[in-house]
């Protein structure tokens, strides 16, 4: 039976994935050297396609890491001398905070009720904090913080670095890279690719900070520190043998998305999200977990099924419709539906009809 994965990552593969994978095999991408000219061309092509798709300014650096949890660790390890600050409103933002503690930073946090966002104006961020870490789309709860809200932090605290986890929303949100210092995401969510590649986009301030800390004698990480990643990126390489196939595939998917156009992709995302929320706002038993429309994610939608998660997931699975269970403490109460570019409107309709 054909299955459709509405899971919030890994998720449904991009419709043209099979074709690109076939091409990758024909072109021996799995065997080429990561120091070869062929790899440099792939690297260049992927970075330039991604920059066009996401409107990333030329002076910003696109770095390839292994996972987004790794991106979190590299950021705090390479850019924080002592003090980091975290907005925590779910499992992934909590993880970011824990990672900072694990690498021995003095990591402070402000917690919001899970299922809600933050009132940026009322936050009191410690003076000492060198970096502010925000999870723009909390996959565990289905809460999304509008980019405009996040930029406010940069205007109030211009001397602090500002970083956003956009793992499960990209390519949907439009990012103004002049108002944020770094963002990162993994390819197994909105890009519909197999896991094992995280993209970290940084400006020069991030690299400058890492260099400063290194000069002071601080440990900024080993082979994958932000300086080594940056320096290798200047010659279209990575410090280690990277996930070459995924870098190749990401370039191909970016090109497919460019053909459709990012504005159209955003429009489709909104249309599908509206359909899903409208359905559950009228549902007699189940309801969207995030009540406040302002905080509702368009890309990872959590539905409160009141303890029936297992039942709902299993029933849908029999029809080939794979949805996610709740995350962490919401395991039994929620199901989560991803709404990525790989998900077609007609499949969303089929899912809702059978829910
Ligand atoms: C999936 C996810 C991550 C972790 O990504 P990995 O590639 O598994 O490390 C981090 N943050 C958010 C918001 C996510 O949804």
C-alpha cells in the first residue's frame, strides 16, 4: 500500500526525490572524493540555489553540519564564552538550553507555557547574555513565533548575537538575514530529504566571535568548529567527509522549489494549513492544541485528541496515512500533522476526510 508520511520529520520525501536519487547513482555521487572538483561544483550549486531560494545575502555563510542538534552545540561551543540565554516553550528549545549546560555554559532561560509563545516586550534578558537562542517553530507543541517578533530582540539587544532554530518551518518563513545572526535547519523536514544534514547559515559576527574566543584560548570545538567550517566553506569544502549525497539532493530540491517559486510555495502552505485548522476548529472532539491563532504553526500542527493518540495513529496507518504521535509529555494526547512542501493539497484533503 502506498503510504503518505505526514510525520513532522523525517517526513514525506519530496516528489522528485526518486528521480534525483537515480541521477545521483548514475553520476557516482556516492563514490566521488570530497576534495574533487566535482564535489566543489555540487557544493557551489547547492549553496547558490539555497541562497536564491531563501534570499540569503552574498556575505552570509552556508555551513554543512550533521544534524540540527549538532548545529545547536556548535553555536554555543564556538560563540559563547560563558553566558547564553534561551527562550524555552517546548522540547526542542529545552534541548538547546540543555546542550548549552552540557558544554558547561551558564545557560539562562525564560519558559513560556508549552503551547504558547512569548511576549518579547516583557522579556528581561540578563545583561551578561552573549547570545539569545529562539526556537522559531516548536515542533513538539506546534507553536510558531513570527520572525518579526524575533527581530524585536535584535533591536532591543543589538550587542547580543541572535540565533533561531527554523528546523521545522523552513522554507515557509521569510527571513530577513540583516536582522538575525544565525539560523539553522535539517533537510528531513521541509525539504523532504532523508536525515543526516543540517544547514547553518551565519553572518560575519558569528565567525568573528568564534575567532575571538579561540584567540583567548577557549575550546571552540574540534574538527567541526565554526571557524574550520567557515574556512573550508571559502574553498567549497568541509573539514570532514560530508553527507555528499544529501548536499547534492538539497541542491536539486532547491532548484525544483525555485521552479515553483517561493511565493507560490508559501501560498500553498498557508492554504493547506487553513484547511487543517478550519477542520479541527469545527471538530466535535478534537481541537488544535495551540488555541491562540497568533502562535499557530503552519508547518507542524499539533492536535489534541485527548488520550486517543495511539488509536488515531493506528487507524490512519491502516489507510496508509502516517501521522506523528505527540512529542514527549504529549505522547498520548496529541497527534502531529506536518504540512511541508512535499504534502499535496489533495493528500491533505484525504487525510482530513479520514481523520
Ligand atoms: C527535528 C528538530 C530538531 C533536531 O533536528 P536533528 O536533525 O534531528 O538534529 C531541532 N529542532 C527542531 C525544532 C526540530 O523540529
